[in-house]
């Protein structure tokens, strides 16, 4: 599905902030587990198994399973102009439940509540990852940015000898740079707020999503992007 430049520039960097903030809060508050970046989380799962750290392995396995469940749910939405808005609106629900439960509990928890927090965050990130994947924006991911950094770096270097990656333009490079920068800004903001306010750092991704859901609904769809 085509995704016009106006929506890319508004929504994808914002989603990078969401993913970065969720990962930072998960790592700092839920026992050093990633709930958005499944590359790092899978490595942590392997480390936990190899070193006999059962609790760490279970946290990573919980995050991985929840992420996959969220991705499956995101894949079930019908294609169309409401796909992104629908996935992001659904993503708000587990993140809101995560924040409210954490606030009610009074802070980071151990045992079953911790796995509940991990599962809620993982499902939300799986939904976001599925939505962005289905948009088909070349060289851009938001729940992890290794691929985005690679596409940005290789794309620029190939242009030095007059070549370019398939389906990549100068506008694509700008978008990739924005996603990388906003991911870092999201991580910095979440880390700072978590240090001083704890679970209230979850308000960062919630606030960003609260803006992106209506933006995804009202910005022009792909078939209108090239007209006028």
C-alpha cells in the first residue's frame, strides 16, 4: 500500500518516539528486557538460557511471545486507508492499561505483575510493527532502527559513486534520518522522565499516540497524495 510523503514525515518519526520510550521504560523498569526491539530481546533470551538465569529468560520469552501476538493481530486488520489508524488506536489500549496498572501498583513489580506489564508492552509494539510493515515504506522501521540505520548509511554511501539502493530517494534518506533522530530523542526523554517520575514515563508514548491516531485518520490517503 502506498504511503504518501506527508503522512510518512508526520507519523513514522512519532512512532519511533513511541517505540524508543517503551523500550527504555521496559529495560529500566521491568528487569532489563526489551519489548519493542526483538533483536536485542532475542539475544537476551539466549543469554538467559545459556547462563541459567531463568527469570531473565522468562521475561524475554514473555516479551517475544507478546510481540508476536501483537504482530499477528496487526496482520488481521483489512487493508485500506484506516489500517494505520486502526492499529494505532488498538495499540493505545495495552499501553494505557500498562500505565494505569503500574500507577495503581505503585511502581515496578516482581512476579506475575511484571510479566503482565511486559506482555502489555510487547503486544502494543507488535501491533505497531505490523502496521508499519504493512505500510511498505522502503528502508524504514520504527520498533527497531538497526535496519533504518543500515538503509540510511548504505544508501548515502552508494550515492557517492552515482548509484542508489532500489526504491530509495533523497526524501527517503531524510525520512530515515528523522526516524533515527526521533528514536534517540524518545529514548532520552523516557530515560529522563523514568529517572525522576518512574512509571509516568509511559505517558510519553501515550501522548504521542494520542496525536498520531487522529493524524493517521485525517491526513490524505495515498490515492489523494498526488492530486492538486
